[in-house]
């Protein structure tokens, strides 16, 4: 934004003779100031204490340990669906001081493709890269079993998840319209939007040839 400062000069003095018109005032610019009207980007606030990165260990569930349904149901509100892919899949937990901070469930869907059916991180441990570690671990495990691709599906309203998956190398392959409205009896609302469709993503997990 440019701010102009004016002053004025009178070109002719006033006269008492009525027949003579008083000449108009003229103005000149006495100063010019350039003001930055674009807000400055604020420095990023420091992480909260519970966001301080901590050592993460990824393991299978311990013997006799129950799946963390509270976490799993945050990512998928259908307990029936969660139990179904738990029975056929592999559940891994991200642990901090032996406490479960995140969880990931994967299963094969074809000879060369595995899928991440559920991934969730405790709120207190988010923004520490735990989800990325779980995804990387799932990809390595699937590759070790002969998989070439890893797939994942998420809601059309799951903006943070879509950003995460694509930043991990996943590409959108399609959209299943009305997936959630047909399969879930209760409406799912996220980010103020009715979640209706599933966005499908895929990644090639075979290492590139050197």
C-alpha cells in the first residue's frame, strides 16, 4: 500500500475586488511512504510438550494383549468392519515406553497387493512422524512377503490423511462414490463436511532399480 502526504500552496492571494476570482488551491506531494500491507508470516509456535519427539518402537501386539479398539474406531467407526479385517490382517502397534501410541492394520488383497485398512495415532502423540513410521513399516513387511503395491482408502473429507498419504508417495487411483453412505448407518461428518465417498490411493513399494 502506498501512502501519499500532500501539502498545498496558494497560487494567488485573496483580493478585495469582487470582480476578480480567487484562483484555486493547488497541491503537491510532499512525501511518499510505501507500507507493506501483506501480513507478515508469524513464526511457527514451538511444539507443545506432548509433541516432543520420543523414541518409537513398532511391534506386533503382545501375547494376550487386546487390540486398541478405541484407536481403531477413531479411524473407522464400524466395529464390525474393524473386527473383520483384524481377523484376516496383521496388527502392528507403535509404542512409546511400551505404551501404544499408534496402530496399523494391513492385509493382502491380491497376490501382489496389500492394503492398509486402518491407521490411527493417539492425539497426544500426533505430529511426531508416528503415522509415517507405521506406513513405512507396513510397506516393508508387505514387500518382504512379495507384494508390489500398497493401497489405502480414506474419506473424501479426510484432508490431513490425504495430504499425509500423498506425501508418502501414494497416488490417487479412483473414487468410490457413496461408499460411506451405503455402508455406514450413521452419517460421518468430518471438517464440517458429510463424508460420502472413498478416495483410493496406491503406491509402488518395489525398490527402484539402481
